[in-house]
């Protein structure tokens, strides 16, 4: 499993595709966490399920924890859930790449 993270529109999906042309790429993981929350799933449990089901996948997600803290409690909970889910994925991943301005920096 590989994880590519970065701010919105920083090029993490493009880099993941370029570096892993034949891999299964699960993009917008942060939105999958939002959907799981709507279904009442706990973020870490959801992430553990994804890791177990797709051990060879490339996961791409936006970092949603930076910037202005949202006023709405639901959006703050979303940011926290994504962070917790990404911790699970990062721990399981063989490689973690943070992408800034289209440039990947390996952090694991």
C-alpha cells in the first residue's frame, strides 16, 4: 500500500498515477471518510477495513486539517476523522508521499 497526501489541487493524484500506472488507485479517500461518517462508521475502523481489503492499493487523499478551523462542529469532526483514518493508512503503508506544488516528498 502507498499513500499520497497533500492539500487540495497540489497534484497528489497525478503523481500517484505517474508513479503507479498499473496500480489500483483509491482517490479522494478523505471523501470516503466523510461518506463513512454519514453511515455512522468510526473513521479508524473504516480505514482498517480499507487497508485489509486493498493491501496493494494506492490511496490518495487531501490534507484537510490545515488552515482555518471550521465554525461548524460537523466539519471539525470531519477533519479529525480524516486525520485519524490517515494515521491508520500511513502506519500500514510501505510508502507515504506528501505532495506540494506537484513535487512529491517521501516521508516514509
